[in-house]
C-alpha cells in the first residue's frame, strides 16, 4: 500500500520544529557522506517547466525524488519515497506546503549556526508565501523581538505583518523601504523572485547574517556585488546546486574573485568540518536553493508520523 498525504494531511503533520530538526540532520548527513543529493534538473517548455530533485538516505532506508511542474496559471508538487529494502513506493506526498516550510527551516538552521547569539532584530525583504516560513524559522532559533519587513505591495505587506505577528507573537511591522528593513537588523532574510538585486552592500552593517533564499536560478539575483564582497563567511546548501542555480554568486565567479569549489556547505559547518562565524563583527551569508535531500528527510519523518497517527490515505497500488 502507498500512503498518500494530501496538502491537508501535511499541514496536520509538519511543524517548524520538526522541519528544523530534519534540515539539520539532512545537511549533517550530507557533509559526513551518509547521504546523496542530485542537484535539480529542469525541462523548459513554452507552457511551463518541470523540475526534478533526487536524493538518497541509506540510514533512513529511503531513496526518492520530488518533481514539480510550474506555469503562470498553476503548479503541482509531489514527493515520492521509495523503500530501499523492498523497492516499493511507500509514499506520495503533496509538497507545496512542505516545500515552503522546509525552505524556511533551512534558513533557520543556517541562522542558528551563523548569526550572532544575541540577535533580536530581523529584517526581511519579501512578504510573499515563501516569506512566511523564512520569518517563522528565524523566530524559532533566535529571541527576535522585532521584525521589519519590506515589500512593494503595501496592502499585501500590511496583511503579511498582521498574520505573522499573530503566528509568531513577535512584533512584525512594515518597513518604509528595503534599506530601512536591513539597517539595524541582526538577521536579514531576502526572499523574492527578483532578477535584479534588492539588497545593496552599502546598507550592510558588521555582525549581520543574511539568508538569501529566492535566487534559485542563474537568471535571478537578490543581492549585489558589494554585498557579496562584504560577506566574510559565505555558505551554501550544496556546492553542486549553487553552481547550477546561484545567480547571486555567479557574477563574483565570472569576475574571478570567487570559485564554486571554495564555498562552504552549511552541513560542513554543522558537522564541525568547516568554520562558520569566528567573530561577532563578520557579515555572514547563507545562499539557499533547495535540495532533494531536504524533501526526503522531511518526507520520511512525516511518513512515520502519518502511520503512527493514522493520517493520510492508503492506495492499493503496487501490492
């Protein structure tokens, strides 16, 4: 039987603490060569784009993939979990909500390992759907008292701040500009779909940590060259993924003052294989793109919970 978890089931099972735990475990496993991740592959059509991410976690007993199809008028996201012992497909999980939560959780883990310990002010550029989990995750790992958020659509921004204030019990307030959101913040989240930088290096201050989570294609770019140059600590979720998708760092590589193979992965920081922040005055950067390993780890945890709690639907397929 295949356990099918619909979006409504995922919302019952997946919490930010669970996702944070899964992200830390997944990236540490990758750094210690206990897991495998294959960077995203895409097929582009005039009608839309198909994306496929693959991963394997032998210690969990699962291999699998996420595929999703996106077009201007709609999208579909699914994770498949295959049991490595039985070769059976154990689960199909609808993954729109799951993808959003795990992306935020990855930034949360990076914040926990790279931001100054007494961080209390969060600045965020972006107030869309993905911005919710980015803000929530940082508030889970640091005692944030105030969050300043900027977005061009002021009506959406006001609604976002009201919603997230209630959800996090943190004072989430609209910022008058992107610069105002960044100035004075200890942690800065950038989560947009912009093709042009929305964060400028001239705004950055010593000790800040940046989570850049919107630039997962070489055609997107959220932070400018000056910002990258100011970051003494640069980490990515995966070097192979960054090389294919990090529009923020591509200009630095093309200009010769950064190389893909010198980047640190967040899992290496977690595992103690690479240094993270070594001074409270350093500016640190985490570039997030999304990995199949993240989906696999979260998916396996949810499948276990679903079986324990009787959540989801069993499909009589592949018996």
